[in-house]
């Protein structure tokens, strides 16, 4: 027989979980799972954008690499290598996004949402490896720079500006809500800027006849890519280590929980990213006056989703102050 949620005296009397299914029910002896968050919207599907971007960039990589080999232009080859790594990055991000849609199972109880985080991390590492190889080759060319066909370099790079800009625009509307989509947008936008740099380099070679400009442009490309990738890498690492997601202030969340009627203390508060688009929270609320009902949990679930973007919430209610905190350090001292 299920206990009365309003009057249970058990230390663990309720938990609330936020999902997208749009209904609520009770399970087991001491858990209430509330489903349906009115203020959270599912992330947009960018499968078509990934497909179009991948096809456009594969075609351009083939053209640019061919031109680079024919003209012996390191800047074109550098840009082609970077674009190839972006194609692989798009495929990885696309795969991560698709895997994240897989439903939960007995083994993967959150589904495969974390795949999008692994995809973002792999994408950033791939880019850094690629630019490292480009930098090594460019440095070697300073001692004996080959003659460069500046006009061809400018023409091919100008085509790249158009393709990369068009691809970046495919991801522009989703760049603020998903680190994978933001990574794709930043890479394509950076590529457009890089291609513009290659056009400038080709023009300077035509004007001055100094072939060393080509490896210099290559190194500038490397610096730009490292700069644009570093933020993606650090964000992906933080997510992989279950850090508090960007944009969520734990102190503000704790204050909001403490301000709830009947709450004397909050502890074991944890925020982390389940995926690149979904955040989760667990917390213990000490409520000496007794366990609240489902309405309290449903309202709390919706407030956390609306105010902090936390879609999956698990709350443990404690009517006494004798529960031992299993985590030591900041996780226990939430007040």
C-alpha cells in the first residue's frame, strides 16, 4: 500500500523528475515521478543542416585540395585540411545528436544523451590535431618556400568564403542552445574568415612575389582555428566532468530552493549536463513540517525548468535532519 504523500514520516518521501511526456503518476512506495514540463522545448533537429553542410564541404575540400597540390600552395592545403577536419567534425556532431535521441534502456537509464558531449569533445580534439599537423608543415616551408600561383589561390579561397558562410548560416539559429550546433557554426564562420585570409595572402603574393607569405598565412589560419576551438574544448571537458552547466548559478538555485515554503535547509545539491542541450538537478530538501504533495513537486519542477533551464529534476524530501550526507565538500554545504 502506498503511503500518503501529505503525511508520510519516512526520511525519503518524494522525488520529482522532469521529462517531456506530458503526464504524471506515482510509482513504488516512496517516489512520485512528475512528468511534463510546460516551459521546456525540445531542441530543433539539425539533421538536414548537417547533411547539406557535409555535402557542400566535402565537394569544396576536393576542389581546394586539388588546387593546392597543383599550385603547391600550403595555405590552400592548410585550409583544405582544416575543412576536411570540419567535415569529420560535422559527421561526429551529427552522429552524437542522433545517438542522443535514443530512448532510455535498462542499461543506459538516461538513454544516450551523453553522446552529444562526447561528440563535442572529439570534435575539438580532432581540430587541434589537424592544425598541429598544418603548423608543422608550414614552419618547414619557411626555409624553402615554393612558388605560388596567387591568382588560383585567391579564386579557390573566394569560393570557400561563399560555401563556408552558407554552411554557417544553416546553424546560426541553434548556436545558443546546443554546444554541438555552436561548434558547427563557429567552425564554419571561422572558415569563412580563414578563406578571406587566404584571399588576402594570395593578393599579397601577386603584388610582392614573396612566397614566404604563404606559410605565414597558414600559421595565421592555425592561430585562428586554435582560438575558435579552445572555448569548445573547455566547455566539452567541463560537461564531460559533470561541472555545473554554463548559465546556471548554483547559489541562485540553492537560494530559490531555500525560499520555498516549508524548506528549512538544502543539501546535496548537484547540477550537471545530461547532454549538450539538457540539464539535470538533484537535491535534498529538509522540511520538518512534513512531506509536501504532488502539487508542490510539480510546481517546483516547472519553476526550475522555466527559471534555470533544468529539465530533469530529482528532489528528495527529508522531514528530519538526521540523514547523513554522503558527499563531502561543496555538495553538502548548500545551506
